[in-house]
C-alpha cells in the first residue's frame, strides 16, 4: 500500500475523553488551509471512498486501538450511518458508505481480534431536515439528528462496548446521538473514533460525560 504522507499522530481526546480524533480538518470556507492541509485532503478522499486512503487510516487507527482495548471486554466496531445510508436502506442497495468502509479497514488491520467483532449496528430511519453543515448553531445540529437513528439488532449490544467510527467531528451532535441510541439499546459503553475534528473556535457542546 502506498503512503499518503499522513503521520500516525497520537489521538486527541475530545470532550470528557470518550471521543478520539486523529487529525484536524480545515473546512472549505478556509480555502487556503483546506487546500494545503494533507490531512484535510485525505479526509475528502475518504469521503470519496478511496481504498488506498481508507486503508492507510485503518492502519493508523487500528494501531492506536491495539493499546487502548482491554483484554477481558468484548468490543464491536460499528459506524455512524451516512446520509446516503437512508436512501440505500429504502432501495436495498448494497453499496457501502465511507464510514462503513473505514470501520471495516480498522477491523481488518487489528492484529488481535479475539475480543473484537464488526457489525452494522445503526441505520437511519428518516432523513435529516437539512444537511448538518447547513445548521447555524450546535443546538440546531443536535435537533437535526434527534430521533433519526435506530439499532439493527439490540440483541448484539448487551454487555458489549462499542467502537463507533465516524469521519469528521464538528459539534459532536451526530456521534452523540448515535451513542445515545446504542446505550439505550443495551450497549455497555461507547468509544467514538473520528478521523478528524473540524477546526472551530470552541469545543463541541453536546458531547458530555453522560454520553460516555
């Protein structure tokens, strides 16, 4: 696999230490930083489902998870459904979204899978009122994703710790909503893993210790 020039930096703990991100994403409106950031451009390639880039990030994240996972706890790696998943679910399309491909890559790159499995645990049951980047405030982002996700099979969750994979964390609203749904269905705990956090002037508001 060819390198894409992204170093395996230590993960950054975000908000009460239950979400880990691995880089900084400069949004498109900061066009110079966006275009000149290898990490930002690599994240865009993940969204476009580049196998090479997804494989590289899978290696980076798996390496860090190896030292973070506890031997006597059972984990399930799953992904945050993309907006496209709602349409795929309706039409029974088997194409996979970028976050699912990333979760699969992380799992494939784990050296020790004895206490780890991978499942699709979440799906989107209704469309968002608008795209997340169209929301003006963190509150609006949280309301926009409230109640739109459900678990596929709650029997898989009981007594399991979930590793929830996403691409970009901005306000934390989406990953927090998904974590809430998983814990309500019986998950023991949820660890969020995102490729990058969006550069912003303040930390996300909707990721708290109660969600961990």
